[in-house]
């Protein structure tokens, strides 16, 4: 690795070529079979929101989404050019994720040397958490992109404290804008400003550089000021409705903290032990080589999850994807740890890490394209003309996304399945007694709701009881949903 890095570092164009290769590889990894994973509910919501007007998205009083509009507006513009297929929509965060590589590469090269930068770039290309969230039509991967570039500019201000004024201004503006962008992507990113502030204070305590302290503090303050316009929506609808929409998130306790923290270390169970051990070893070595970089990275990697968890006690937000932006430098720490090992151990450790990365990625690459419930229903809807259709209320937005004619269909309430059973039973009895043949009655519901197993059992028991009134002519499961047809 060292000899290869020396050859690469000998010419600027070779480094540029290597960086282009890493960016291209990151794009390929994220785009490969990108249409195969099923579109999950939040992706459907994002897709549906893009159908609102630009004026609606920029309104500070909109009530369709609890998140800032930046990603949705960007996706809406992207769709207008490339269409709204799974591949087209998911390609946007995938490409942005690939463009995160240069920031991480430059941080590692400037602080820890080219060999660490090359290895960190490769780790980031295959990093399971980043790959997963940059293959979704959501803003989490874009936040990681913004955080990496914000961190790069922040560290440049720290590394080159006597840089020319023009370059200092560029770095200060870059840090300020990318930090503000994180808030315009997701409101909980406000906590990233707190973490940058904490890192700045810790650096002051370490090296007593008041000039640097005021410069970095001014950048953070300006970023906060830039967020004031969007704060109208944040402090209004998002704060009140967000509590309702996110009620499924559990408040942070020991169990939630452990589960979500382990989720963020997105490797197989046995590999987590090795990876965490390498993180700890790398942190100890980093303190010896670069205390200032250690202070910044540990502020985010250690205090970051703790801060999100603390806030999560009062307002549940502690999910791995929510604080993923605080963990963007983990590939650098892992690469530095490996390069700090004795040469004789590196090949074995690199082999184990390569296996762990690939193994962790496998669930994101199903061999077959998985259908959405909306797609499955759309394929059948033409044969349901005149039928009485009852559908799971969770499918309401998905049916709208696929423009299905659900206005004449009936909703299966998740709160009162007993009332629905009475209505359906009445319909089936009426048809059983009718002189003229009735059209079929069709039920569509999630077979095993992940957050309410009792509901799935209640619906299955309801079908069993209804079958005593009218025979079931077809009963099949597609896209995790059960399609039951009575005639």
C-alpha cells in the first residue's frame, strides 16, 4: 500500500485519476440492482410529495411533510428530467453519495497521509450504512454528503490556520453553507451545529487559539442565522405534527440506545466485535498522532450519538439514520487503525474487513426485483372493476402514488378491525341472499404488520370467520400483503 501510495502521490494527475476511480466505483456500487429493493413507505411518501407545486414546497406553512423541502424540491426537478421510475429516483441520492468520496479522501490525505486516504476511500465506497441510505429515495445520504463537506472545510480552517485570506474565506463560506444545508435537509441536523460548537470549544481548551475559536464560532453562528427562515416551519407544523407522525419511535432507553447504536455499526454480529476493537485502537493511535483531529472526530463519533440519545429521551429521535451524519468519518478511523497495525497483521485484517463489508451489503441486493404493494394492486386493479374492495389504511398514500382509483374503495382501519368485520360480513350476507349475482369482495391487508403483530392475527381470524359466510375463491400473498377474494 505504501509503495503504491508513493507512486500515486508522485503526480497530481495520478491522485485525480485515483479519486475519479473511487467516485466511479462508489456510483457503481450504489447503482447496481438499485431497482431491486422494494420501495418502502417513506420512499413512497417522498415520491408522492414531489407532485406538489414548487410554491407549496417553499411555503413555510405547508402541512404535507414534517421535513424541510430541499430534498423533495431537488428530486422533483430531477424527476422532470429523468422520470419517476425506481431507478431514476434512486439514482439521485446514489450519485450524491458517490460525490461524498472526495471530501472523505481529502480529509484523510491532508491529515493522515495518502495510504490512509486510499484505504478510507475504499472503506467508504462499500460502507454498509452509507450504501444502504444512498440507495433510497430519502435525504439521509445527502445529509452525509453535506456533513462530510462541512467537516472537510472545518478541518481545513483548523489545519491551515495561516492560510491566505482568500482561501480562508472560501473554506469559511464552504463550512457555513454545508452546515446550514444539513438543517435544510432534516431538522434534527440542528444538533450537528451543537456538535461543531462543542468541538470548537474543546479545541480552544486544548490549544488556546482564540482567533481560530472566534472564526469557527462565527461560521456556526452565520449557519444558524441562515436557518432562521425555515425555522418558521420547524417551530410550527413540524414540531407539533412531527410528534404525532413519529409516535412509533420509542423514547431512548438503554434497550433503544443499544439497538440503534449497533444498527449504526452496520456489520454482521461477529464482525462488530472486530470493527469496534479497531475503532478503539485507531482512536488511541489518533490521539498520539493528531490530537486536534482526534478531538473533532471523537466529538462526533462519541458525543454525537450520546447527544441524539439524550434528546431522544424527551423527543424520540434516536434512530441510526438520524445520527448517521455524525458517523461519516468512521471509514477514516478504520483505515487509520489498519495502517497503524504491524505490517504482518494487515493482510489478514484487510481480508476480514473486506468479507465483513460485502457480507453486510448482501441484504441490499436482492437477486430479483421485489414488487411494491401498489405495483401488485395496479397489476390486478383492471380485473377488479365493480368489485367491493377493502384495503389497509397504510396503503392510502401508496395507492395515490400509483394513481389507483381508490376513491370508491373502502379503508380497513387499523384501530377498529371489529367495525370493519361487521360491515364486510353484512356485505357478504347481502350478496349471499341476493337473487342477482354480486361482484366479488376483495380484502388487501399487510400479512404481518412489523409494529403490530396482533393486528395481523386479528385480520387473519377475521378472514376465517368471513369464510363461513361466503367462500374464499382466491387467497394469495404478494409484496408482504394478503389478497383475499370472496364470491
